[in-house]
C-alpha cells in the first residue's frame, strides 16, 4: 500500500503555543501534522512558503449564517441631531427584541437553495478571516409555514454542503426551538423553527450523518424556547452521543425576568436542574448572571462562548467572562450575527470590554486570547484534535501578514500581541484546512469572488 506523500509548509514565523519561532518546517501527511521542525532558516525544496505569522486555525464557536444578510440593514443609523422627520431619520432597531423582528423577515425568505448560497459565501468569508471551523447554531429546519421538506434535514444539509464547498469544518449544532416563550406556542414566524416536541426534534436530527469535514451536535435555543420538561430529552440525546451541546444563556435581562416568573429561578439554575450543564455544554453569551449562576457554570465545567461584536451591536451588555473562567468555565469565541467576521477582533474585544467594565488592564494575555480563539473554540465544537501546531493535530492553520499598516513595526517575537491587539481579518494571507490551502495570498481558492457571491446571495433575499 502506497504511503500518503508528505507536503511541507515553510512558515516564516509560527506561534507554537507559548512562543513565536522563526523558520519552521511543518510537514503534513493526509490531513494531519506529521512533524514540526524548528530552526529551518530557508524553505526546503518544494515547500509551500507562508510568509508572516502562522497561527493554529481559528474556531468560530457560534454562528447564525443567515444573519450575514442583515449586515448594514440592521445597523441603519439613527437620526442626526437637530433633524426632523424625513431624510436622515431612519433608525436602527432600538432593542434586541426589535432587531429580532428584522431577523425574522430574512429567515422567512430562505429556502435550502438560497441558504446554501448565502452560507457558502459566508463560510468563504470566514476562511478569508482565518477561520477553519464553525459552530453553526441551526434552527431554520422547515418551510416557512412549518411544513417539513421532503428531506426533513434539507436546510441542515445545505449548511454542511456549504461548509464543504467553502473548505472549512463545521459542527452543525442542530437546535431544538419549540416555543415562543414560557408556556407559549411558536408564533407564525417561528413555525419553521419547531419540530413540535423534543422527541420529534431528536428523531429528525438523529438522521444527520457526520462527514470528514462535518460533525453533528445539539443545541437548546434558550430556556424560553424549550419547555423545562423537555430540556432533559435534548441533554440526553447529546450525552448518549457524547457530542457538543450549546445553549443561548441569559443574553437578555427580559429572559431572566420571564424565567423567574415562570419557574422561580434563573435560566442557569433551570438548566442545571434538568441536566443540561456539563463539560460538553457551552453557554453562549452568559451575559446577565448571578454569582450563583457563575458558580454553577464553573463547577460543572460548562463552557462560555463570548460574542463581543454581537453583544455590543445588540446592546446586550458585557458578560462576566473573567469571573466565569476563574470559576472553571473554558472560554471560546463566536461572531454570532456577523456584524463583522473577525475572530481576532472578538479576542481583542473580550479583553477590552473587561477593561471598560473594571477600569483595569491585563485580564488575559495574548496567548490566553489566542487559545480561546483556537484550541478551546475547537474543543467546544468537538474538534479536540485541532487548534495547535503539533504532530498528530489536524493540519488547520492560518497566516497573518506582519507587514501591513496595522501590523508593521513590532518585532516578530511579539507576533501574538500583534495578532490580538493590532491585526484584523484583513491581514489574513493564507488559510490551510486539512493540509489543503483554502486561502492563498488573500484569495479564496474555491470561491473565486467572495464579495460577489455575498452580494448575489444577499440580493436574492431582498428580491
């Protein structure tokens, strides 16, 4: 049997978890790193040359791909000072709940075909930003009136196929979404989200199959969207398969108030009482928590996915990320609504938000933040074998320029700090997934014109 040939990448500089090393030869066999050789001052013959700083691939642990169509629309500016009615008075939705109405309008228009096109372009944008794996929090399951497609998983399959064509890995977090609020049935605009019961949800998503680039996980949309007596069904499905389980948690104070009124406890306590918390579970946002909530999340090793660019865009608030991590909750990062797609900005924003909240600096080091954006994000999505540049790991990595107007100046030895506190997605030059170069010199190798693909996919939903 012929052995799979080696492919060699020569990394001008590489972040190896604790330090930047110049001149690294990274050998790939199949889709995994076979060897990492340091102290290689020049490219070996036949090596692919990646100039700049190479990092482990970034993991976007929380995505709603269809929200990409809201960019610009949901941020329409408020009235200028001194203006009356008429030109210049258009306002953005003033609360999360008003923004949600705009989001529902886009969700209503999607078909499996249009969702594939939008997701393919969105995931290609992620690859251009150095993202090699995405956690897709997926709840657009059925036709707009709630009718099942001939393939009940047509929408989920469209997302899996879109990620494959865009060249990145996906964990499809198939989401149970059964009610509009505590004790309330789905509204007309939520019918396509609902399977009716958690048992029907479990039956449908049990048909989904993993692929080389795709894993299947589960999600509870929120405590308002899954009745308390059905939470255990979702948790049990994920536990039996040992797959990730994610949940929107305490993003809004209104949800906390409604949960207290309905159940006499916080959403965190409700999830704990029904077996949802645990080391394979990730709470998304975790914004408005009590000290007891933080203790429950940390003591169960439940993860926390912070989405700072969305949390500030929607005026959600600043979550207690430092306190959660100290309590034992691993941190990951997501772009959520895709106001921007930039995991370096998410990492930077988590630190800067904490500085604003506490009026102190230095809550996380650059290596800490890179770990949240890579290894811990991959672990939250069930890709524990990704997120590092070491033998045996999946050969997923990305290279940022050290000579752009944002990154030029600091020594390469300070590359981690440069990446986190100065670079943006625009500085990504190369992205490799499974040993294959998906982005080369800032261009996607599989989706030739990503801006055009995005434009056409979004326009199709506005027609």
